[in-house]
C-alpha cells in the first residue's frame, strides 16, 4: 500500500484574480510523482474561478480546489457562512477545517470543528483537519495532551473508521507565518505520536491517513521535512502565494 501525499496551498485572506491566473499558468508544466495530490485553497470568492481556470487550462488532474472553511450547518439563517452543498455545487473536493487562525481568532472549539468535519464528510468533501499546539503548550510539555484533546472530539463525532476519508495537518501554532519551522526531527516525532494515537483505535486507518506538516514550509526546507517517515506532504501558507516556490514544494512530495 502506498500512502497518498498531499500538498495544500492555504492562501488565507490573500490573492485575487491575478494570482489565480499566475498560479494556473505557473502549474501548467508541473511534474508530480504518482500518489501526490495538490490542493489549492483560495478565499471563497475565487473558488469557482480557480476551478474553472484549472479545467480550461487542462492542468494535471492531481490538482484540486479546496475551501478554507465551511459551516457545520446545512442551510439557513447563518449570515456570512458557506455550506457544504455550496462547495459541492462548485465541484470543490477538499476543505480545511479547524485551522489555528479559525480556532484562535474566531473561537472555533474542537467540538465545532468535529461537527464541520462530519458535515464535510457527509457531503463527500475531504476535510483537512488542522491540529497544533501553541508555543507555551510546547514549552510546558503539553503538546501530546493538546493534540489528543483536539483529535478525540472528532473521533467521538465521526468514529475512527471515517478517518479513512480525512487528512490531518499538524501545524505547530508557533511555526505558522513566523519563519520558525519545527526541525524535521521534531516534526517527525510529533507526526509519529499522531499516527500512534490513531493506531491505538485502528491500525489500518493510522497506517493509511496522510499526515501533513504545516508552518513556514518553503522551497528550501520542504525536501527534508517530506523525507520524514510520517510526514506525507504539507499545508503551505506564505510560500503558496508564489507559483515558483509552490511548484518546487509540490514536486518534492512523494507517496510513501
Ligand atoms: P505558513 O502558513 O506556511 O505561512 O506558515 C501555514 C498555514 O497556516 O497553513
């Protein structure tokens, strides 16, 4: 069995139609290993445009479009929210759920994140579930407790077998947008913990699930990070806004 590698671009609240064009033309001649998927997650207003332009340019079919968030509710009076049905309607296949910025700035709880994962799965979308500890939590030795507390509500909500259709992104909060990457050894150690935590409940699911690393990944450090036994690609912020850098990062990913 080969485990799928995934490189996901999180544009956050950046980018415009010009970036959509630059990215689509920049990725035209991309060379990807087999068992690699690329997911580009722009802001909501550009999802449809990106999906259409990827199709029109006939890009590698391993390149997909993802959303940065989704509502846990089906429809109704939720001003400013976007539903899973709307994403389905736009042929979006992935959704980032529980990014640390959603958790810290918009106060999303792990219970709410679990409901979003559930809603995404029900709609046939692949959730990229983000987990990660803060700098103080890491310093006080609480990393494993924090990660377990973020994962357990999702396991309770959907059941461990459904993790067959989930991607996890481990992003230490102190490494996001700071230029401070976790060392490859530290990232590997934490990824191994996450896989073992899941293996306690289901070994097959744990062996198969793609575990992405995120936090200041760039063209210079991606190769070493992706070479680690339990790192199956990355969730890329800043470096995903530059087509050349992002291409190098995508090309460094390999299924394991
Ligand atoms: P960064 O962001 O690569 O800019 O650190 C990663 C993320 O927040 O997903």
